[in-house]
């Protein structure tokens, strides 16, 4: 099935580091098990995408994870524990030391902070015998889903819940969000996964956007809007099914997501905050202290 790309794309910050892993031993970042480490925060959506992918690929031993606090402990959304790593990787680095990070334990430097590159490199170079999450021939459709989720769900939901925006602008954003959800709902009524009969990276992307829609953006929508968002049964049944998957639900830290949201958000809470769409807690089985990699 073809995913139609949106005209506009999400305005993500330009990452500071864009190194890539390779198969050739002459590459500066040759893909060797236990050479690389992920630094992730459970409340960050990009980190959640990476954590789910890491589990789907079974990389607990090959690429350890260091988990960082949900709420950054320094100005600019910075995790102070990452500052030495950033400064070792770029002379006089002046930006914020933020997650996610893929680092090289051999050199003590950062390889990449760019989520799409990290996801693709983990799948292609450490996936072993597991089916790739980026099947040949579906790369363009997966990229289109990334844009669709960023703009048609995340950005549209944020605009729809912006109390400072004009009523018409909020209504237009909600209409855009509902069109996106309706299209996805129709697709998932016909197929078990977003791009057909097998799971791909597109499903990880969409699932995290749905988690964020219900656990973050919902707080700023009115009750009527949330009911309209929830009225996509195939889409939310799919989200529930993936939440029950052992590589998805256990990475949900609802308390961490709430603490990060309330620490950063200055928007007004709306009536939709009380209308939860899914019982995510039923699938969030994280232990109180999960050991870091």
C-alpha cells in the first residue's frame, strides 16, 4: 500500500552528530557487538522508538543501553551525565547534551544523535537472522509514514490543543488530525500491520505517535475532540495489540512520560485530560529499577 507523503515535514532540530555504522572493517564505525552503547530516556518519544526497535531486534547483549532520567536535569533539556561524552566528541561543544545518543565505547565518543539513522543502522547491521524492519522496496513508504506521524498526528494534535491559537486554526488542525487517523484506521481495518501482513519500522513509528497522542496531547484537547479521536476502532485495537507485544508494552513508563510532560508543558489542561483512550498501564510492566545495559 502506498503512503502519500505530506507536503510539509516536521521541523526537527538538526542533529549534532550523524556518524553511521558500516559492515566494512575499514569503516570508522565497524559494526562489532558490544562496541556501541545507547543512552536513552524512557519519556522521550525518539528514545521509545529506539528502545522498542532494540527489543524487536534482540540487541540486549550486542548493544547495551544506559537509561537516563525522565526529566532532564540541566537547562535546555540537557542530561548532565551526557555532557562529558558530548565534549569528548566535539571540541568546545556548546549545544545541549540531549538524548538519544549512540556512542562508541572503544573511542568514548558519540557516533550519532539522529534517530532515523540509529534505527536503520541497528536494524541493518545488528539484526542478525531476524527479519529486517526496513524491507527492501518499502524504504520510501516507511519514510512517508515518519513524515505522516510527525505532521499529521504529532504536530496536528499539538496545534489542535494550543489554547493560544485562533479557534479556526485549532479546528483546522483537529480536522487534519482526524483525516490522518481516519486514513490509518481504514488501512488497519484491512491489514494487521500498517504496510501489510508483516511488522515494519512504520509500525514502531505509528505506535509511539499513538502513545504520545493519548498520554501527552490528549491533556490539551476538549472532551468532544478526544471522543472523535477515539472513534477509530481498528487503529486503537492495533495500538492495544502492539502494547501487549513483549517488545512494546514493557518500555512504557507512564509516570516518566507524565513527569516529563508536566515539567516542560506550559499549556492549559482541557476537559479531554480525563478521557483516557487506552489503558496503557495494563501493558506497562516495567520493574521499578530495570538494570541498565
